[in-house]
C-alpha cells in the first residue's frame, strides 16, 4: 500500500500527547490508515494482524461488506432524528430480533443506547425501578464501564477507579469463582452470604450483576453451576439477575450470548450488550423481562443518540451475517484452532499457567517459576510489545495485568490465524 510521506506514527504520537489528556490510554503507538477483516495497515504502510478486534467490537471483522452496504443504504435515507422524537422501523425490528434470540420462555422487551457503560447503568435503573430497592452486588475482577456507576460496579481499582471517588453507595463486591486461584463456587456463594450478613440484608438488594466471562478481569469463566446457584439465590430473595454481555455477546463465546451456556436453570432477567452488536458502530442494548422493562416511567429511559439509525442498520446486518453465514460455527472453529495453537506454545513454555476461554474468547495467563500465584506482568507486557514489533496486535488484561487475551474477528482466515499464532510462538521463544 502507498504510504503518505507526511504521516508517521512518531509524529502523530507527538501531536496526540500535546492535544489529548494523559488519562486517555493507548496500547500501541500505532496510527491506523486502513483495515480489512482481521488485518490493519498503519500510516507508514505496515501491515498488522489484528488479534484485538477493537476490544471485542469486530466479531464480523473490519468493514464487513454487508455492514458497509447496510450503513451506506441508511446513510442515503437519514442519519438522525432521535428515536424518542421521530421513530424508525429498524430500531423496532432490531428489538424484535434480539428479544427472540435471548434465552428464557417469557415475554421480553429491549431498548438501545450508545455504549456498554450506558447499558449497564440503564439495567441498574430498570432493576431499581422494578424492585424498589437500591443495593447492588457485583464481583471482584469484574468490569462494567467508566461512568460513575460503572466504576462503582467494577471490581478492579487500578487504573479504572484510582482517584475518581467517591462512587455511588450501596455497591458490594463478592468473590468470583476461579479454580486456578483456588476460589470455588462454594467460596463465591459464601462471599455473597457474607455480604448479606455483614453489609446489607438481601431484602434491600435490587440486582446481582456479573459477566459470564470476565473481560478486563482476565477471561475467567463463570461455571454454569455458579450461575444456576445465583439464579436460585435471586429467586429466593426477589433479586434481579443481570448478565453483562457487553464483551461476551454477539457470538464471541460460541453462542450468540454466553449466558445461553448456563442452561434453562440460570436464565438472567436482564442482559446488556454492546461492542460487537453493531460491528463497529456505537450501539448498546438492554434486553429483559417485559414486566421489568416496563417498570421505569415514560421518559425514564433513552438518550439523544441512543439507537442511532446507522447503528441499528449495521446491527441488523450483523444478525444477518451470523444467521446466514454460519458465523457461530466459524467462531467455534476459530476458538478450537486458537486453543490448540496456544496450548502447543504453553507446552513449551511453563510461564504460561493456563489457556482458557469458551468459543473464540481465549486467553493465556502468564506466571513466574511455573507458579500461577506469581503473576508476571512484566513478561506479559514484553510479549504484547514484541508481538506488535513482529506485526501482531495483542491486548493484555487481568487484575494483575498478566493475561494476554485474543479477540480476533471470527471472520479471520485460517492462514491469517495461523500466522498470528506463529508470531506468538516466536515471541515466547525470544522472551520466555
């Protein structure tokens, strides 16, 4: 590709630092000029394989032709009216289709917002309006956004909460199960009972919110047994169960929603979605029991840009791609190939404590001396940096910043996927 001689990453980074606040982080000092499916090219003409997917936003890949066409078609009609002023049919169709796809044999309704944090905040509003209660329980290691309520729910201090308090009151954190680190389902459930005993009575808890797979927390998976016990606990005490599927939703874990894998005994009351829902366009959703969704009064929900028509058109195209092209099956195949390749690398390098994740939501956890209780953030950062030097974009995560996560587009070709895996292997050979 032809590079523009007046543009380079270093010069743009200098402009960025002068114009933007330091708190706006950036994983790689790279500026993109063009992207296609699972590949990007920077302003200097260099190609990279994208294993980050815009942080789980591009399950359908960069610039999927059907999404581009759907957005272009909508662009020729209108770009904005504010749905609460002048409505449009694609918003309604999208709600109908998401209601039909969500688990649970009960009537459902949906509404749309712009960001994942907005979806979480509005799910809390719905739960509080319905239950007439205030308290909330989330989990250590969870991530629910950068708004004030999102930060309060998030169970990770640095960098998300440092210096930003005080946060909204009546938010409590329980332990999240993790076999690798010795936290059983019994331990996690006992920690909720401890909250009921020491912090707030169950009768004042509006909702329990969890990610089926913790995203920023390190890709730890909520076992179906845990979700089923949470469901029973919520039913016992009249508590709303919220599944935060902002990162897991839209096919990332091998099913359209990760909570489908919990089974019929653990259907959540409310579900939040965002990220890959609209394939790169800003759109989020709250989906849930109709009687709960109707609890807030008229005007209590919505937003100026919420459910933007371009984003709704793109989301409808995302659904079409999944349903017509077998993208769930492809995603499962991508996940199997990823786990096989990463497991082969782990067999050679004991610094990899575990390869984990459902579907194509895959991560490796790095440690020192073969001990998972000695997280190695330094090596994790070095691998991410070395991979970028070799042409592969990776992201780290985890409470101790020692997890490398893979969120490659599900549309990636086997050849590009294997090329990326080979680069990861080369990085560990060079650094591990």
